[in-house]
C-alpha cells in the first residue's frame, strides 16, 4: 500500500556532485538543469552551500 508514497533520495544515475539536485528534480518531476541553476544561485548566497552539504549528508542514496 505504500507504493504511492514519494520519497526523496539522492540520485545515482543523474548526479554531478552527490546527486542531491538530481534527486530533488526527480522528486518534483522537473528538469535537473533547472534545479542545478537554482542551486548555483543559492550557493552564491552563502547559506546555499551549507544547505547543500546538509542535504548531501541527510538525504539517503537511491536504492
């Protein structure tokens, strides 16, 4: 019955650095390039780097 539950994972196949952006893109069904562009913009703000590192540690790797 849990087959319809969406879970956030780091992507194994669509990754550049850790698979965080690829996993977020798969979760929201959007293009990974869009998520990567948003991530790059957030990295320049300073807090984005910390959020990315935390997501890399906390979000599990795709099975």
